[in-house]
C-alpha cells in the first residue's frame, strides 16, 4: 500500500499536473457565480505555468542535489564490488521489441560497464525489479542482463536483484543477496541527483558505499527558455523522497552528506 501511495503522490505533486488542473477548474467556473474567481485562478495558474517553464527553477533545485556527492578525487586502488541502481532501462519496451531500450539515465549502465572493466575482480550487482503499480510487469533486471551481455560483460559475473520496486528495496534486497563484509569497498552508481537519498538509504541499511555520480542534469549556467518543467518534476521527486524517507527512518539524515 505504501508503495502504491508513493507512486500516486509523485504524479499529483507534478507542477504541470497541478497547474493544468487549476486552469481547468478556473475555466469551468466561467458560467457560475464564481466566474470572476475562476478567471483569476485560471489566469494566475497559466502565468505561473509559463513562468516555471521558462525560468530554470528546476535547475536551481537540482543543483544542490547533484553537487552533494562529487566523485572521489582519485580512483580507489581496490574495489570489492560495484552496485548500479536500476532506472536506465525501459523493461516494457525491451520486452516488446526484444532489444534493450534505454532512457535518459543510460549513463548508469555505461559507467557500470566501464567500472566493471577497470576492476575485473570486483563483484557486480544490478538491482532493479519493476517500479510499476501494475502487477506482472517484467523486471528491469531482465533487460539489464541482455544489455550487459551485448556490451561484453559476462552476465554470470553479475548478481541480478529482481524484486525491488524502489531505492529502499534496492538496498535491502541487494544486501540480502550479497552479504557484504565489514571493511569491504563498494561503489554505488546512480544519477547525481539521486545520490543523497540513495547513499542515506544504504548507510541506514549498514552498507557504506562510495558515491559514483552520473548523468548530471545541471551545468554551470542555467539558461532561460522553454523546457524546464521536467527539471522541476525531477527535483520535487528527490526532495520529497528525502523528506519522506527520513520521516520513515529509511535514511540516516534528512540531507545526507559525504
């Protein structure tokens, strides 16, 4: 139930959904005694929607997340294992067409492959089931197994965790499979914006990791122009996730730091 509610909550906090709903509600009041208030609601919502689509508010919200965990200044001399979080593969499209279908987070997989080659003796873990609230959907790990094989990584070298539906379960289920030993050095690969929450969860699970950020969304300059709504949605998802997971006791801090 908590998983389903979290998925629905993410949809309803998206600013474009909320503002479009407000515009429709305002317009629907046009032939009622609240017509004036309806016009005000629709007009102000449309203005705000245009404003956040042009001004890089999302980038400003994402930047602190992405800059929280930089890569180590030097590559670790020894690594016992490498974990990559799911989120880069579309399992439904992969199953439909029979070829790995990647999304905007594809760099998670390319970095994972690069690290696997740099550390040929390290254990490899891909963790990702199905994040859909609809049962019976294929796990992302199936597509990852196919992709890694095509990229030259022996799938028998990789531990594929297929049950997890979110980052908390990524950590818990992977730890059950791997049973990491105290003092081992593990690298965690995921999107830079996602690392504060992910590292906090792994720490809470008793599994210290080295953060390895990939697929940055923000740069040194934040341009004004259309196309910033998605950045706001990504930022709100991460900030609300940090708050929710802290309240649930699933992370070690509200805003985990190196």
